[in-house]
């Protein structure tokens, strides 16, 4: 049997811990046998899981005999891992174990140096932190999971289901994975990446600066055919000075800021109205429905129709 070791660390996210237990624990071969042996391992006899205490039945040494190791996320990513955990993961990697993280578990793999030079993902809220803390990692914030062969990472929470089902399919084929997906009431393939689940807040503006008033004016005129010249004139600057000040204070160009604000308005309209997609495009200030669909998918990760089907308030 294929042995899966799920690593339970202090402040483990309970949902992340439960996902691999359910997916691998309930997987069945066509003859009814379970192809996986699932073990919960921990560095001590009792682990703090936040709302409850957990008593892992297997010690940290069990990682050495595991075929696959799953590292769930922790609620405190800034706290360094104890050295025995880091060394155990490094040793398992050297011995050829497949190692995967769920959500912020990527930080544990990063601390062990297992993600250096690789693409990886984590929860979108922590992606920038991961990229800053570990510049040797190619962080992909807009995907549900990344498969590097022996090392895999997934985005937040439910993306762990996608990753575990993907590993079942790698191990035993699509039929076994599809059966496991049905048991979890999950599609075997989900369209779009985690970008579709990011709430695109209104673009930040520096409080008290001259640009704050200009940005507020732009927000009120998103459905107008705004140009860089008009925005610069409103700010009382030349186009060149306005663009430079804008990038210095907001970290982006005026036109990119405008596009993001328009997509955010479109998200609001798709969530809260029954307007057609063409009408939403017009109200959000896009010149054509085609341009709107293209821009929306680039930023939100899915089409407007797909976004509405997921988030429309009925």
C-alpha cells in the first residue's frame, strides 16, 4: 500500500489536516480495496490545533517510511519551524518521498529549502509574503496547485482537495480519482485558478495626498471614456508628471489603476444585479463587451458568466 503521512504541527489548520485524511482515506480501487495507508504524524504526543488538542498516533520518525507526505497549513506562518521538523522533511525528500503542502504549509516547505528554484503557490493572502520571504521561489498566486513532480503545493483551503484528487489520479488513474471526487462531492477538474476567489478591493489611494481627490473623481466617472490627458488635467499636472507621481504613490500606472477599478465595479454588478454581461460592461466603463470579457478574465481568472454563477447573490 501507498503510505501517506499527514504532518500535524502546532497551530495546524484543522480543515487542511482533514482534507488529505478524507480524500486518501476514502479512495477505493475498482475491487473495493483502499490503495492508501494514511497516518497522522506529529513532533510530540499532543499538538495544538487551535480549537482542540490533537494526539497524533504516529511520531515524526514515521515520515522516513512514507511514500507521500502532506504538510497542512498553520495559522502562524511567521513562527519558525523547530529544527527536527525541517531536518525530517529534508531527509524524506532526499530519500525520494513525494511532499505536498496545503495552503500556508508552503512556508514549512520553503523553510526546509524544498521549494528553492521551483514554482509554488499558497493562499492568495499569503502569496506576497511567501515571495518576499523566499525570493528563490517562483510564486504563482493565481493557480489552484503546482505539481513539480516530487514537490507539490496548493492554494488555500479547498484547493487542497484539488491537489489531493490530482495526486490520486497520478497514482491510480482517472477512474479512481473520479470516484474519490464523487465521495467528496467535488468536481475532478475545476475551471479557473484561485484568482476567481480574490476579492478585488477598491484600489488603495494615499490618504491626504493630492491624488486622493483625483482617484475619487475617477471612481465617480468609471463609465466615462476617460483618457490619461483628462485624468492628468483633473490633477493639474502634465501627463508625464501625473504618471510619475501616480506610480510613486500607488505603485502602478493610472490606466492600470482605472482598469482594476472598472473590474471591481463589474464584480459588484455581477454579484448583485441581473444585468446582462453587455450591460455590466457598459456600466463598468468598458468600450466593448469583447474587451470587457478579455480584461475581466485576465484579472479575475474566469469569465464574467463563470464569476456570476459562483458569486451571484440570489
